[in-house]
C-alpha cells in the first residue's frame, strides 16, 4: 500500500448551523481540519496509508483533533503533543449572493511555535512514497519555513515524490514574504497545485484573460501559468483548479493537469454547493491518489476534479468519497439517481 | 367516504441530518415508511379513509410505526402484531452530483415472515373500494407471493379496484423471480403504475429511446411500454412516471396515464429536491385519489404529477399535501409565493 | 448619528426547522419580528440609531422580544409594557413549487389594544430624523389608525421625514377599510414603499401588464403606479420592489425608486432563497439608510435592492448585513467567493 | 372495551429545551396537551377506548393537535373544527430551588368561544361508559359552564360514570366564580379528584395541618377534605393527590382514595423529576383505568399513584406508560433496573 | 506497551435524546458499542494497546462502527468485513422509578454468522498479553461457542491471560444452554468477572442474603459466589460488581476482587446516573488495566470500581476517563469540584 | 437608577451539549461570559443600569459578545473595539463524582493586550455609583495591573464604591505575582468578595478547620479570614461564599457578610446543579444589588446567597433571575412549586 506523509496545521473549525451568520449563532458545529489533514483523509478514504505530521496541545481539544483524524483512518502516530493551543477558524456558510466568511484565530498555535528540533524527517519519511504540504505551512512563520525546507530536502533524499498546493493566505503573510520563502521551497516540488490566484499572489505569475468573479475561464491563460511554473521551478507537473463562481450557491468547477508541455483539461461541472471549504484540498487528494495509482494525465485530472466536485456536496472539510464513487462520476454518471 | 386498503411493509427509516453522509452521522432522524404506507398517508391527507395492512413486532419500535400512521389518520386497526423485528432502511441524502444512497436492513422482518393464515382477506376488504399494493410486497419472499395472490383474488371477488406499483427492487429478488411472480399477480391489477425501469426489469418491457441518466424522455417509448403492459396483462390503466435526473438536487418530473389506447401526459416540472424518497408513492396516492374521485385521465395524471412534484419539497417519505394545495399547482400556480 | 423611530407590532415568529411542514414539526425556532422592527434592526446594522416603539406584555415572552431587539442594537427604551399577549405568527418555509405559508395568531396582542393616551409622540420623536411605519400598524385596528395619524402629525410638525411601506394584509382588514384609513395617513408620507400588489389592494392603483406569478415585470407599469401615488398623495418619493417568483426556491428581485418624475431601476438579481420573510422590510431598511446618507436615487435604489437581495440568503426576518457587505454587492460583486 | 369521553381544551405547549429559561430560549419544543386530553392519552396507553371532545381551528396548528392525539390512539372523530386560534401555554422547567413557570396565552381559543349548540351530548356519549372533565373546562368561560352542565346531565341520563378533577386555575377565574359554577356541576360527579389546594380554592374546604411548601402531609386533614366533599355534593368517591415539594427537582408523591367513609392511602414515592406537568392528569388517568377495571380502592389508589409517579419521569404532558409498567411499580419494583 | 485482544460483537446503539421514551422519539443518537468493544476503548483511554476482533458488514454502517473504535484509538486492523447486517440495540434511558429499557435487534448480525475458519487465532494473538471476552460472545450462537473455545485454547497456548465477564443475556440463550457452553469455556479463564445474577443464571451459583431490588448487599454472599467459581473452574481471580439500585437515577456501586481465598472490597459510591449502560464493561476495563499494571488486589478493585463509578456520569457506552482521573477518585476525591 | 461600571474580560464560552465530554462533542453551545460581565448581567436583571468596560476585536465574534450583553440590557457603549482575538474557554459539565473541567484559551486576547491609554476612567465613571472588578482582570497581565490601579484611583476620587472579587486563577499568574499586585489594589476596595481558597492563594490568609472537599464548614474560620482582610486592607465589608462540594451534581451553598466586626451568615441551601459556572459571580451581583439598595448585612447576604443558589439551576454563566424571584427564595420559599 502506498504511504503518504502530509505536514501542516490542523485547526478546530467552528461553524454555525445551516446558513446562520456568526452573530445569529448560539451553537457551533466543531470539526477539525486543515489543508494537509484534509488531503490525508481523502487518501485514507481511497484506501491508501496516509499519515499526518503536526503538533497539537496535550489537552482534550488537541486530542479531539487527533481523534477526528484517527476516525477516518489517518495514521496519527507521528504527531507531536505540546504547546498551548490548537488554532481555530470560524466558518460561516454563504448562500446566493452572500459570500461565505472565514475568521481565523490561529496565531500562537502549537504547530506555529514548533521547533525544527522536534522533527526527525528521515524517521518520519521511513517507508513513505509521497510527501505533501501546502503554502500555508511555511506561512505559519517561526521556524516553519526552515522546517519545510528540511522536510523537502529529506524527502528528496529519500526519493519521495513531493507535492505542494501553493494556497496563498494573505492573512498569514505578505506576497513578498510568500514569494521569497516559496521560491526556496518549490524547487523541491514535483507536483505543484495552484489556482490562478495563488500563482499570481505568490510568484506574480498571472493567468491572462481571466475574470475571477464572472468565472470566465481562459484555457490559454492557465496553460501559460503552468508553463511558467514548470520553467521557473522545474516542477514535473502543474495542476490548476478552475473555479467559476456564479454565486455562493452555484459554482463551475474544472481543472487542468500540465506536464511535458501538454495540458489535459477535465470536464466542467456545475456544482450546487453544500460546503465548499476543503474543495481545493479534495482536488489535491484526488490527484495524489491518481498519480500514485499510475493514471495518465487525462485520467488523473478527471479523477481529481470529479473527487473535488463531489466534495462540494459534503458538509465540513473532509471529502468522504470512495474511489468507486469518484470513478462513477468521472465516468460520466452525473445524474445523482438514488443508489439502493 | 371512499375506503382504500393498502398492504405491504412498513420500516423504520433512519437518515442522517441534512446532507451528512452515513459515516459522518451521530444522529439519525427516525420516521416510519414503506411504499404502500406512504400511499395510505397521501390518501388520508386528501380526506379519504385509508387502512394499512401489515405485521409489526409487539414492542415499542413496532408501536412507533403504528403511531406514525395513526398520527396522519391511517386506519391501523387491521395491523397484526408479532414477529421479532421491524425492517430498517438507512437513507443518505445526496446533493449535486452525489447520489442519494439507501442501505436496507429488512431481512427477517415481521411482515416478511408472516403466514397466509394470519390474513382474512374478505374481512379485511369489507366495505372497501380499492386495494393497493406494490411489487415490493411479494418480493419480501416467504409466503408473501401467495398472500398477495389471495389478496388479489379476494379483492377481485369483492369488486374492489386493484392498483399495483411494479416497484422492482433488485436487492430483494432477481428479475427472473420478479417476472415469474408478478406475471401471476398483475393480471388482477386494474391500474398498473410503473417507471420505465420497472417494466423492463420485471417483464422485459422496454421503453425505447430513453436515456435515464440524461433525462431525455421519449413520449413514444412510454406509450409503447404502457400498451404492452395493457395487452399482456389486461390492465385497464397504466400510469408511468417520467423522471429526468439532472442531478441529485434537480430533477424533471412528469407522468403519463394510458387507457383505452390513449395516453395523457402531464406537464413537466423542474423540481428542486428537498427529499425525493417517496416520490413515486406520492404519485400513486395522487392517482388513486384522482381516479376514485372520478377525474378524467388528463385531470387525473395532472393531479398525480402535481402531488408528487410537491412531495419532492417535503422531508421524509410521506406526502403532506392537501387536495387544495395539489389542485393549486395542477392549475398552474408554480410560483411558490408566500401564502399568508 | 441619524436617529430613526419605527412604530408597529413585534411578534413571536415560530417556524419549523428546515423545510418541515407545520404538521411534521415538534420543534419551532423562536425569533421575534415585525415589519417595522425588521427595519430598525437593518438600520442598526448599518450603524444608525434606530428605536422601535410598540407595546409588549410585561412577562418573559414580551421581554424576550425586547431582548432580541436590544441584541442587535435597537433602542427599546421607548417601548411600553402591558397587555396580555404578544402576537404570534407561524411560518413554514416552502421549497420548489411548494409555497411558504404563514399562519397569524396576532389578535388581541398588547399593541393592537394599545390606547392613544399611552403615546406621547412629541417626546418620542425628540432628536429623531426619520419616522417609519407600515400599513400593518393601522390595520391592527382599535385605536391604531388614530394613533398613526397622531404620530404622523407630530412627526411632520417636528420636521421628520416620514416613510411608509403600504404592506397590505388581507387577513387584517378589507381593501375598503385599508383604502379609507390609508388615504388619511399617506398624505403625510414623504417616502412611500410598495410592491405592485399593495398599491392595487389599498388604493386600486394598478400596475399594467404584470403577471405576478410568471414574474414578468413591466417597467412602464411600475412607473405608472409610482406616478399615481405621487400625484394622489403628494409623496416625494415612491419605491417599488419587483419580485419575480420563479419558485419558492428561486426568485428574481429588483426595485425602482421614483421621484420628480424620474424612475431609477436597480439591476435584477436571481436569488436562491434561504428565507424570504422580511425581504420587503430589508428593502425599506436599505432605502432609509441610503436616503439618510444622502445617496442619489440610483445609488439609493441599488443599495436598497442589494441589501434586500442579500436578506433572502439569511434565516429569519432580520437582515444581518453590514454597509460594506451591501456596498460590495451593489458594486457588482455577485460571485459569493469565500471571504477569508 | 371500555369507552371514555373526555371534554376540555387542548393547547399547544411550548417549552424551552432542557432547563433554559424563557428569555434564553430560541427554540421551543411543541407538543399539544390539556388536562382532559392528557387523561385520554393515559387511557389509550392502558388499552382503553378514549375519545376527546373539543374544538380546534381548521388550520395546520389545530390539525397538529389532533394528530398528536391520534398518534397515541385517542379517538378524535368527535372533535369540532372552527374558531380562530388554538390556546398556547409556555412552560419553563425549574430545577433545584427554581420553580417551574407557566405562561398561558389561551384567551379566545376555539374551544373557549364554542357554542352549546355545537355539541350533541347524547350522540357524543353513545356507547360510552365514563365521562371525564376538569374544572378548567367551565373556567374557560363563555358558554362552557352551560355546556358542562348539559354534558353532565346527558351523561347522568345515559348512565355514564362521571369524574371531575377540580383543578382550580386562578388565572382563569376567581374563587367566587369557580365556587358558584362548580357547585352546580359537582353534584353530578361520581368520582371527584382534587389536590388539597383545589378543594380550598373552589369550595373553601380546607385540609387542616398541612404546610404545602414543606410537604408535610397530614392524613387526617385529607380525610376531612374528602369527607366534606362527599357530604356536600354526594360524590361516591373522592381522590386526593398528596404532593410534598422538596424542590423543583425532587418531590414526594402519594394519594388517597376515599369512599364509603373509608380512606385508602397509597405508598409515598420520592420522585426525581424529569417533567411534572401533567402529573395530576396522569393520576386521573390511572384512577379511571383502575376503577373501570373493577379494582378495589386500595388497588385503585396504588395504581393511580404509581402511574402518576412514573409520569414525573417522562417529558411533556402525556403519561407514556403501559399497564404492566405501572403494575410493576405498584407491586413494589422501584429499583429502576435496566429491562433488557 | 501491553496489548489486549478483545473479541465480541459491536452493535449500533440507537437511543432517544434525553429521557424521551421510544414512542416519543423522532431522532436517535447513534453510537456503536458492545461489551468487549467497550473494554477495548477503556484500555486505549488508559494508554494501552487494545485491539477488537469482530466481523462487520462491508457497508457504511459497518464502517461507522469501525470508525468509532478507531476514533478512540482501538486497533481495528484485525476486524473482518462481510455479512449482511450490523446488530442494533435500542436503548431508552430511565429516570426515577422508571427503568431503562433495551430492545435488541441483533439476530443474524455479521459476527453471529461468522465461521470458525475466518479466525486465525494464533496470528490474532501475536504479540498480545491478554485476551478478554464475555458470555455474550458464545451466546450469539452458530459457530461462536466453538470459535470462543478455539480462541481460549490458542490464548492459553500462547501464554495470554484470559478474562471473561459472564454477562448472561436471557434474550440470547437459556440458562441451560449458557451453563453448558460456559462450563467448557470458563476453565480457560484466569480472571472471571460477574455480577451476582450472572453466576446464578449461568451456573446456579447463588449469592445468599441479597435482595437485588433493594440493593442490600451481603459481603459474605459475594465471597461465597467467588469461592465457588474459583473452586469449580480454577479461575485465579474472581471480580464481582455490587450494584444497589435505589432508582433509575441513583445507584450504589461497589465491587469485590477475590483471589487466593482473600476478598478485597472497594468503597461504595452513591452515583447519580447520566448513563449506566456500559457500567459493567468499564469495570472490566479498569480491572484489566490495574492487573496488567501490577496493582495489588485492593488497589486493583479500587481502580476498577472508581473507573466504573465515573462511567455512570458519561453518556453512551464508552468510558471516556483517563488514568489520572480515575486515580483521583480512587484516592478519595469525590467532590466533583471544577478543574480549571 | 443606580449605575454600576464593571471591568474585565469577556470570553466566548464553548461547552458540549448536556454531559458530553470534550472528546465526545461535535457541537458546542456558544455563549459569552466573564466574571465581571456576569455581574453586569445580574444587575441589569435586577433593574439596575450596569455597563461593562472591555476591549473586543472588531469582527463578528467580538460583536457577538457585545450583542449577548446588549441582549440582557448591559450598556456596552463604553467598550473598545480592536485587537485580534476574543478569549475562549471550553467548559465541560461534570456529574456525580466526575468533576467539571475548564480549558482556557485566552492568551493574547484583545483586552489582555489593551493599553492604559485606551481608557479614560474619569469619563467612564461619569454618573456611576459603583465600580466592580475581579482579580482576574489584573491577572491578564500586560498593562492590566496598571490599568486597574488607575481605575481604582479614579473611582475612589469620584466617590464610587469599589468592589472586588479576589477570584484567584492559577493558570493566569502565580500566588506570588497575585499577592504582589493585589496588595496594591485591594486597599482601594470597599467590598471584598472571596471564597476561602482565594484569600489563602492570594494573600496567604487561611480559613482554619475547613476541609474543602468534604464541605465541612467552620464559621469561625471564615470570620477569621474576613477579619484579617479587613484589618490588612481596610475593606469595609468582606463577603465570603461557602461551598460544600458533595459531588459535581449536588453542592451545599451559603455565604457570610462581615462588617464592623460582625458576621452575618445566610442559610445553607442544598443545590441540585444544572450549571455551576458563574455561581460566584451571581453572588457578587446579588450582593452589589443588595448593598446599593440599602439592605442591612443580614438581608444583603441572604439576597446574595439566594441569588447565587438559583444561578446553579440555570444553564450558562449568566444569572437570569429577577428581584422578586430571588426575594421569594430568600423569604424561605424553597419548594420549587410550579408558578402558573
């Protein structure tokens, strides 16, 4: 069985029930999520052996985060206990013209204050095939950029494939900071995942002719972004998700996988959204599964986009879909007929 | 007041809240439902006198099923108490491209193990005008095929109109078994209800030129199915529901009523789905009401389709609509404006 | 800071959870709302100083209504305590072709039995800039028509701008009663708000060429209604909301502001509805904010319509939106992308 | 099977979840209850044929009240539809030293405005063995005192046993009004049920040596009250419940049945309260069952008190206990061991 | 780290919310539990390495059971997938004099139909120190008695300590069947756990002078039971739980551990019950932890009883307590003061 | 009307539903609370004019805290907006022998990082009669000790009465730090509130002969503590709460007020706990009300203890009781009989 190591922050996610706004809520649903943890859960749901590396406080709230991962099969034996707090993010679900809203309360989390000396990367990567991280991890600051660099070097040395979702977060660092740090890290990345904003925010690499709000997508623009990333950092593959935001309730969703100068585009799905947080991570999870399973680019991008299309129909961050369910959609079964 | 006897299984339905998947749920909504029970509730909501015949265990879970029927006015005085368990089905609501999913746990239910000697059909049918059952009932196995046959014979003898919804369930029996048993029973049926799949699955009678998944409907194909059913079994009327599955969230919905060589088609409604389980049963309920009320075919199919269109907007299996509400939609009022 | 006085009834609103019908519900969400109270909350959310004048019983249910207003910043210091009951309305949310339904149980509420002697309008209006009421208030009967008249006279005397939403409620009074009473009151009104039905129901002023159910809107018709209202009662401005009811789940929504012979139309929004009760009131709130802020007619109607468009995405009557959120939509940002 | 007719008001009961106070609640559990309806449900749970006579509005809220009764087997075929509103009561659960609180909003309910001409008592009582009402029914005012008198006369004429729970409600009428009306009605009563306060409030008949708050009970005092009631009105039996209020969480509970100059006392139970509303009604239900079943006085009072003891452990007004469960407690099984 | 293998059935537990009776519930909390699974979770909470061996269907409901175990750290890698259904039990919480009630729907579960050939016990026990099962496992019938025998033989051969909780279930088998099967199995047991009823039901070994319902406990009687078990089957240790059922809300709870002719009694705790299902299993979990940790008998029984005392304060079957929390109570800290 | 200024931190409180442990919860009830805010709400519930001074972030979570205070009538016009986060505390409710548990996540909250320059105390105290703070406020660190000192000086200068609840929190500072800071602040305090632990933790002033866990209370010991506080810091009055922790479910509760060498003891209440968090604050609220109302010491301590006794029966931190409800208990009405 293929083994994947993911590394990053896991937070408590607190969201009001249904479509209530923050100020209307007197009850919050509590789940535990984070970009890399979400990918690990996707991979476990596809039957792979995924571990999540992070640091959480040695109290019950930290334990609850560990438990949520264990529940879905993630190997949590590599997690470090310590520090004072688990990061929190508040998520309010939008609808129609009203946007979803996220308030972060993640400063000073256990992982953000972790020390490089706490991680023995060669030991962590023992027996693993793949290493996945996102741009959020170094953005946490402190020793994290250095820790990420060490991890990448160790992974490269041990022959793991490395994937990274650029995932720019403007609340965590400036474009300048991101650009500087990521430029050191991305050269280690084999599979680079981005959306059209990330590449621009982090590296100033722009997709031409795209209007994010109207959702008009230009294939040429995306190819150009992928090409620039490949040329600048030597990534073997670049995957870009294409979101057309019609409203907070309805989106178009597609993706492109670029390698060896060739771009493969998935079909575009019109999704009626239940919860779109974690949509990008479910794309990453699908892509890693597909590539580790030896799919060709077209089949891989189709799987990754079908997987993440389905994520939009599921509450909370994790993508609770099986391989057969994703394959069914990728094969064109979009009708949603009752499975008895 | 017209009196209708329905016969079949009532199960506990357990569904996660909202759009949660089974593995995410730690709470289930419990209702009690079954194809024929759902029809009985529809008819009571239209002011008719409907009774439901079945067998449930003599414990609180069995009683809860009885209570749910009584709550909505169904006559439960003919129900038998005994056996060990009430069948259960788990229902997960799909959304967008993710299909709804049903897991049955109904083997060895009280009704499936019932004996023919427990039913005195002439007594049961005393004072009744109509007998309704579905293909699920004989599919339960054991003595049920024989019991259905006895029921049909008694109903025929006493002059009741008999309706049957073919309702093929592949988890309960094979197409061969179904075809054999139903071929003995359907000759007693006056009003045969089906969807395009049922007729094919049970009797190999196919609708031509229809793609279930894309939802493209061929009127000619449906007429051909109805004609074949009429000719083969002598049914007086054949009603077929036409579902176009755009996604798990949006469906097209229409129906056809065929009699005396003439087909009447309803308008097609685009429904935004709250809960589609029970949609077919609500069609049956509407149709029986309309026919018992002496509506002509066009008015009857329009009522039945409007009734079942509205069902899709209601949670759980039962169709909680009044005659006036259905009539309002059938009359063309599709705007959904607030009724103050 | 601008100060607005609103006057009317506040009721307990009881609605089943989600899309359950009344007869399925064994739990009701309780909020507190009313046309004028809803406007006051909107204005507080925009940072204005709004007070609500009414009478509620001196028991905990009355207090809960006061508390809900205080929670969102409404000045409740002018409210009178007394009487026996708080009015109640039951609200059932529709979906797809099934209409929402409201059952009123508001007779004999504390405010409907209030006496003119309980209100010292000159004191109430001290320091205020604007007075808002709706046609529901005099429709409550008893001394309310007289009280409204006194209020209007005092407001006029003190130089407040007066706005009125015609808001015809056929359960409260006949068209004849409404027409007679409102004809005395509307001459005091500076800003008259209506939908196309109100003007017709109350004053027999019809919008030509409009089919409410199909949602086809005739701009000319609305201008004609506004012109007639202006000419007949001397209103300075007339605002009309334009609702196209596609279904209970989807509506088109727009508005027009007419003054000095000139009509300004907003863009039309296709809204996917979370809760449309209070939609009209949120338009009033947005309009008053815009006019008090000195916006020109086009900017004002755009703000009011954007505000009320967003209301449709929020549960319960109150419109929980900030000025910046409304401005963002009014500026054309309809994509609903996640705000992190 | 014995048939019992009960007559009175059924209301919507709205209570906050758990121990929340009214002003903390934003959700209410909705059930439907009333002194006489509660008795009818008890009797159906014991396998008897109980009907409830009342009037409810012809809308969904009225229907929901009917449905709740049907759900538990009550015959609702005698209920009248009409009028404007269903009475409501808000119930807040106390705990420890904090008392439970009830706010009534029942004025102008459909039943309180019902006309004598709407009730054909001889038809209503056809086939019945017993008639039960409480002092709340005439207290509703309007024609209710006269209707109760007609009902009692008809019941007497047809040979039914008549029971009445005095149930004085100070919010509905004064002691003087109650005393005058009840003095005309109680002479028809065979079985009179009271607590020590009722007899005093309605007829000035006092239990000596009892301190309601400390819960110290004097057997002699209760016998004296019963004797006086018997002598003054000719009741054959008088039953008195004895509540010792230790706190809102813990009560002592016992009862006495007096007939032919002889008093039978039940054991006293220390109850840990889940919900005590409906406790007195469950005593009435148990007593009627016991007497209709031919139990002697000691066995009857033991059954009635065991039944009502158990009610205190059940949420909402209805006493959901079977005969065998009550018999088990009456036989001394107080241990509450798990029944597997 | 000590490794414990537990073997038995895991079921879905469905319980109404709060104190609702089954027939009042329209929502059930779903957890997954079983006597041996509960022990495994206890041990994981104490930091040990516990695995659970069973068979569950290869569908989402079976997976949810696995997930619940994984969530709390149980090793589920030995579980077998297959069969048709997961057993279910419905649990209704009692209060005061009303007993809790359990309805089992476990016939034909995947584990009850498992084959001996599916279990390779020597492989299962590799690296393990302890094997725990209960009398429920062979009571499931089919090949389970034989499977248990094989397991015991293998465990004995490999030098594991074997513990068994007699746990007689009269719904699963008769006393005669139990006696016969268990007499073959218990000779392999090192640590035998029972309550006073089990020993009597299974082997006819009675505790003298004990009245289960009044909760009066005779120390001599328990010692006599333990002595008989030791002598008859050669168990090294016998542990007996002592429950005094004051009511469904309050119990006394204590235990005895007997070995080498010497009985150690724990203190008796008066517990105010939140949920007592799983109480016995939490005793087993505590005892195994204590014995594996090398505690002497007095310390072991004190730990086991403190652990299970605390279980009564926790909802659902699993005992979610840490070693330090149990130790704190065992050390005499019964005050329940807030831990900040 | 008397005006009270309270100063401190308000946090988001997140607690699992019912008795669930943290690791079992997937939903948290969110309320907003803090020692001084709780006192302000108590005072508003008694009809006084209380303002709360603090700093909360300018986002929706901060606003929700403000709204919760406004809802219950607290004047929030003095609150400062800014900073990054609102402090959070997680609260798990204990039962029986299982203690309640609180996990704080309050570091770096907006108020803890507030600057002295943000508070203009003379302006804040304009028109006020009383200033209340607790030992938690300076324990937050940063400039808070200095801010408290400035506040006390300004309050003293303007003639306000100053009360302080010592409220030692070991997670916030050491005993040494507390002792040093509080020794500078308490000399300004007129009314000092403490429990027997606080005085010892902060100032090393011990109550003799008291065993906190067994709840045995020595009156002499408390008097000795009060006397020492008075003599050392010149406080005019010292109030001490006396909690006897029988279990997490049941406590004894009493209090003492000491002034001019004389101690007044309240009665002791046995409370059955719904939620004890905020119990001490409700004592403070009751005491300030009583003293501002001119009650003598005995009446004041009786009111304060009755108020806080009742708090234990109410969910969440705020004490939602009216003066008349408290007076009723203080007058000896402990029976908890239903108030209709």
